[in-house]
């Protein structure tokens, strides 16, 4: 593992950001009215967020659409100036955008790309090598390593516009991490990718974190990303941090119960199962229901005794359900 | 410094290879260059084509042709070096790809000003230089006049760059700024003629408000040795002041960047 300075953490205190936005009524007349006289309104996107990250920590950053996740990441990376509060990343104040700071961080945005569209990814890598002044031996070593972990061989010399979305994202990641940053801000790095591609992006991030001890903040709307990579979860809602802790505790706090899955030998009606728990779903010989956390063992015992059960498993509810619970059934956990 | 030179080389290489991807574009660019020079020559032809017209605003045909040469050269500098970069600033702000420029440990103004070249319009540069060389061969040009013209033209390029950058930087607030560069093109069209060919009020406007005079007329005057010391000094000073001011304006714009959401 490459040694990194001990100040590689993220420190955020009472971070705030407000925007002035212009509003317009729908339709042409609305546009005309807005053109002549703009209606503006102050919007607080981030309202007093505080947290600290230890070096090497990986956290998942969750929240519904427009909760302030991306705005926070942009303030942490120095793109946006905070309206208030204190931010330190790797010992630097991001808004000053010093060279030394920018060399230590990266921001990957799943929906934006930095690669030169008409040229092979390798050309973009060379530009980044020159911008970050990466010495040739380090460049070769990093490229070798990334090519292996991400499976880049064979796609580096194709024009970026001819790559598939997944291939392009792999190259984007490689371009963004070529300078071996110690703090990674990943905003929806797997958006739109198929399951295999998501898995290889995850494996790459995990590998990078372990190899270089990098600190990672990750937002995603694929829960699998977050559960696979992060132990600690931050949940932001309407610009405020509503949860900071580990995944298990988030599930607990959302209340709810555990999910019991049954594989039956004989069909059972949903009505018959309603006596054992809530949210009963029956599909042929499989069934699913939710039972209160405290009564998992007693209910499971009754199910096994009363019914002809082939198999029974107890699981934490999918995190989507937990988020839906936390945010009152709104469209949860989208970036 | 060597890092920035190395980057210039890389950016140039990348933008050249990207353009080679689209070969059909080349023909269009050649036609555009020819159209440009045709219009410029037609203008001067109409002026001097009147029977009995030997001078316009005190300029002989070859002196005026010199101005047209500087005009074409500047058109070339704009189409090859300036416009391809500046037109992408507004686009980068609108799509949010400005993020990547600002995240790099590299001066962002350098980054947005040097990333692209439109090599296809390099013909304009050659046509401009050719016109200047042809016109100068019919005039007496001293070595001092040549050196002065070189320095003053360099100042002119800095001024043109600053005007474009200042106009494009407004994209950080207004997002779409295409009309601002149209405004520049409209006024700059006046630079194809010597400023002294215009009535006094317009001449003043073109010297002091929009320094079009400094861009083509002043270098041409330097080359023919008819330049007043005041204008010779004014051009580099205006260039330096413009550079400092646009730099400050750029920094202010970057600080108020709102980054289109992903």
C-alpha cells in the first residue's frame, strides 16, 4: 500500500449552500413573462451538514432526488463555493482550488464525461498524464494495474464515441484515477450500466481503496453499490443529514421488520399467511412476508410447525424499502 | 512553464487528430476561406474602382491592401485559435463539462483557451500573410517598421483574444452567449478598411470604444512608417490592460460558477 499523508480525511462542519433560481410558468406566455421580468427565489440546497471521514474510509451517500448529494460533492471538490460552514479535504480548503489539492482528489460523475469524444481513450490519458505531471514509470504502472482490474485491453485504442456505455465508464474511471488521488468523490459511477459492468466497477473501486487506502464518498441509486462498498452510510434529505451510521443501524432505525421468504411444498393462500405477518406476497409455491424484528424466531417457528415448508430464509429488507420507509414512500434513493 | 508548452503540444496533437476524423469538413473550410477573402477584396475593389480614386482616407491602394491583409490574418487567427475555444466555453457551462476543466490542477483560463484549434481555417492565415507580403512589396518598408508592426500586431491579437474571452465569460451568468460573438463579428467587419476611411465620429468609436483601429490599421501604419507615437504606445498598453481586466473578470466568473447538475 502506498503511504498517504495522515491528513487524508474529509472534515465538514455546518456546510450550507443556497442558490437563487429563476422560475417560469409553463407555456410560451410564461416564458415571455419570465423573459421580461424574472421571478427569482432563494433555494437552500444544503442546510447545515456536518461529518468527518477517516482516511481510507468508504461511505455511501444516500438520499432522494434533489436532497443535496451532488451539491455537497461539488462543494467538497471545490467546484462550488459554499454559502456557509467549513470544509477541509485532505487538509485543504476546496474552494481555493490549489493545485496541490486538485492533485489529491477526483470527482467522477456518471452522467458527464471528460474523455475526448473523437479520439481513443489513450489520448485523453496522455493529456491527463501531462496535466497531473505523472512520471512515466508511475503512469505505466498505473495503466498496467487499471488495465488488469478493469479489463481495458482492447478498448483503449478505439475512438471513445465507438465504445459502449460500460466501456466508456471504465475508461472514465481510469482517466479520473490516473493521478492516484487519495480522496474520491463518486457521483453515480454505475448509472445505466448492466449488472456485470456494475460489478466490475465496484470491484475496481474496492481494489483501489484497498491498494491506496483512499477515502471514498459514493452516491448511487443502485443499492448494491452502496451495500457492497460502504460500511458507513450518510443519508441526506432536504439538505440535512438525517442519518450517519452503519448500514445495519439504518435498517433498524427505519423500523420495519425482517423479510421471511418461504419455499412451500403445497400452495397456501395469502389470507392464510396473513396471520403470521404483514405484506404477504404469494407466487405459486414461493411466498414472502414481513415480520416484526423482535418476533422473528417465534413467527418462523410457528410457520415451520403449521405449514409444509421446504425452505425458510430470513433477510433484512432491501435497502430500497428501508429508504422508502425513511422518506415516507417517496421515490427513494435516486441521485 | 515547460509543462504548459508540453500541454500545448499535446492539445494541438489531439485537436488535429480529432479533426482528421472528419475529412469532408475540409472542403467546406476551404470554401469559407475563399469566400472571406473574396468579400474583403471586393470591398476594397469597389472603393478604389471608382474612376479618379487614387487614395481613400489618405491611403493608397497598396496601403489599403495592407489593411485588408491584416484583416484576413486576424480572421485567420480568430477562426483557427480563438473562436474554436471560446465557442466551447458557453457549451461547457451549459452542459456542466466545465467541471472537468475546473477540477484539473491547471490554470483554467489556459485550459479553456488552448484546448482546440480549427486547423482547417489555416488557409486564412496564409491568405492574410500573402496579402500583406504582396502589398508590402509595392511599398517601402524599413526593418524598424517591420519590427514595430510585429509588436503592434501581437498586441492586436491579445486585444482580440481578450474581447472574445470577456464576451464568452459572460456565459457563466447568461449561459447562452452566441449573440455576443456575433456582435463582435459585426463590428470587426469594419476592420477590413483603414479607420481613416470612416467619418470622424465613427473613427473615434472604432479607436476608443471598440479598438478595431488598433487591430488592423495601426500595424499597417507601422509597416508603412506613418504611425503616430501616441498610437504606437496605446496599442500595447490597451493590450496589457485588457489582459489584466479579462483575467479578473474570468476569475470572478469561475467563483460564481453554478455547475449544471448531473
